[in-house]
C-alpha cells in the first residue's frame, strides 16, 4: 500500500472519530486518546512531508547540477569546433 494512501486513511479515520466525539457519549472515555492520536498523526505527517520535500529538492538540485555540467561541456566542445 502506498504511504500517501495510508496517511490519508489514518487521517480520515481520525477526523471521523473527532467528529463522532461531539455526538457520541460512548466515546467520551476515549476522548483524550483520540485527541492524542490526532496530534501524533498530524505531527508525523508534517515531519514525513518535510523530509519528503527536502529529499525531492535535493534530488532536483543534483539533476540541475548534472545538467549544468553537461551544458558547459557541450558549450566547450562547440567553441573548440568553431576555433
């Protein structure tokens, strides 16, 4: 299962549980645990997404550096041929 799908399922279940807290007195004893799970899941999503974005940016930066080197190399070959 894809991580994004898993995060979406977990967040959906927690949002539904938070909604049910308002209207279901049977969940009153689990109120603090549900709120704790929501906070932990939210923090987990924020940390995971931060690292995922950082990784994607570093990969893109490496690709840009490789492309820049290749362009400089080709420009150097072009100027050598023209001389």
